[in-house]
C-alpha cells in the first residue's frame, strides 16, 4: 500500500478555510466551537500535521467516529481534553459524521503568538503535549467548567479587546489553562489508582524479565523509550505517573531495579565486579561502579566486603 504523507497546515487561516469555518478573527489564535460542525467534507485530507498548538475538549462524537493521533486511534465517547504540539500528526477517520450529538471546542495557538514571551519557552515543558491520545485528560464536571470558562475569556479577549494589554492577558489565560490541566492530570493519576498500579505492576514484571535475561549483555539496559513502547504508553506519561506514585522518574526507577539486581549478585555470587556489570548490560564496568556508588554511597567492592 502506498504511503500517503499527512497534509501539512502552516496557518490557522488555512485550517479554517480547509474545514469550511468562518475566517479567523485573529491570525494567530482561534477558538472553534465544535457543535455546529455537522459534516466533514469528503474531499479534504483526513490526516493532518500543523505548525501550531491544538488543545481540544470533545464530547460524544457520533458512533463509529475515531480520532487518530499518530498511528493510534481512540474512541471519544465522553468529554476529554487532548493536547497536540506543532509537528504532531492527527486527523479524523469517520464512518459517519453527522455531528448531531457532538460538542466541545478547539483552541488553536500559533507559536508566533507566543514569541518573546515566557510561555514560548515554557509551553513545551508541559509533558502532556507529548502524551498519546489514549492518555488524554478526563475532566470532572467542575474541572470542565473551569477550563471552558478560561476558553470563553480567551475568545472574548481576542474578539473585543485588541489593545496593548490584550496579548499579555490572553497569554496569561492560556498559561492558566495549561496549569489547570497540569493539576488535573495529577488528580487523574491519583483517582485512576487501579489502572495506574496495574501499569506499574506491568513495568515491574517487564524489568524483572529484562534484567534477568541472558541476552542483556548484547542488548544493553532497556531505554525509557523502549520500555514505554512495550507498555503502550508515552515516555512522558510513564514518568509523570511514576513521579506521582513513587517520586522517581522512569530512569531513576530503572536504575533502582538495576541496583537491586546488582546487590543480589554481589552478595550471593562470586562473580567479579566486571562480570556483574556486563551481565546487567553495562558496556563499561566503570559506569556500573559509578552508578552503584551514586545510589548506595558504597563502591560495589565495599558493598560486597560488608558481608564478610
């Protein structure tokens, strides 16, 4: 099957024109109401990549309508907040799209609108711009009212108050929206304890298998990216979850598991320090010794001697 590259959209005006929306009231920022969208034209591209930020609240898409994010699909059967950054692929693949029960909004922000502001530097530090669509934020009714109120204020600001204060106020409102989203994601990590702890259990099982594998010498220590892929989550989401549940990043969590295995080998085998290092996937024994010292305040040899 031939590969069809995503259709690139470089401006908010271009997206409005492509989807048949009215001309945007501001060239660099726009809020689109989803409810009036009753039909997705059959002759427009369904897979897109844009040069701007895309924040969307969607509720009750029609049956059989899926949203694509990269190569994944997701059914939006309840209200969720999703985030996409410039350069990320997304689109719709509807079997039916009458829009009868659909509502929500989309906020589009071009990076040029943030130029020379503190948010221009900060916005990509929000981890949820790199979450996959299956890791979208499920909002409570109160939370949804909070973020939708901010969207209405953003829309009102760029519609009616174009003066020397309007950009700063609008950017402040966008930053508030992102900060609330950050708070609500932390809430989601807490309230979805069963699924989250199940993910950590799967991580533990994966690391147990990986760190005892005979071919670890050839493959090396599994990376955060590889582990996340095996668990079907994004690296940022996994780190965010672990930080909430354990206080550690994914890399720190992996390192702690390696040290546990190293301690077991140092205390129960006669293997040399170098042999243990190679068994655990280290190319250089010095790297293993440095990590062990960092984590335990003892060298591997000092740890082994403490058992004598």
